[in-house]
């Protein structure tokens, strides 16, 4: 019983940490995915390719590795939807292949947290061909990536539609 209470307390602390860090997690995801365009997603899904993970530091999560396994693909998709609604929409619109991609992405992230030495530099990393810059909406303040040569032609925010 004592061990179960300890596990429950540990899980509760982890969930509290995730909720407390929610905005930071979403912001980090947004920055991490800044170079990916929504047009890149279908190819990434078809080929089961992911954004490079070398620059992500999951060291704060490795102490809670046993609880990380409880983060569902649905929760991952929700965080992705908040960070990059354009990418989440494309993945959802792909139907079952998109759902399978999120499950594979979850497994890849779990593997990185559980065994960081085994996942870095995998050949499934996706590297965008275009140089990207960050556009920021003057109305809502949100940012998103755009190809550098198209930045001057942006006239509408994908978040607030203004």
C-alpha cells in the first residue's frame, strides 16, 4: 500500500508539473516545429519522418520517465494543436495515417526520454529544404514559421484570421 501511495504521489506531482509548465511546453513545441511547413506534413507522415530531436532537452522529464508512458497520443495531439494548429489540422485531415503518425511520434519521444543515447541522429529526421523565418501577428501576438521568400507577402494570421 505504501508503495502504491508513493507511485500515486509521484504521478500526481508529474501531472502537476505538466499542467504548470503547459504554456512553456506549448511554446517550446512551437519553436521546435518552426521550420516545418504544413505542406511538409503529408510527406513526413507517408515516410514516417520526424523533426530532428537533437536540440530538445528532455532531461527534466527523465526523472519522471515511468510516468511519461502515461501521456497519451491524444494529449500529444492536443499540445501539438495548441502549438501549431496548422500542422495538427493537416495531420488530422490525413485520417488513419495521421493518427498512426502521432502514435509513432509519441513512441519516438518516449524512446528519447527513456533511452536518449539510442535516439539521437536517427535517419528518420526530416530536414526542411527552405529557409524559414518566424512571422508574428501584430493583432494576437502569436508566431508561426513561413518561408523566408514569402514572409513579405503574408496578409493573414492563421490563428486569429486577421
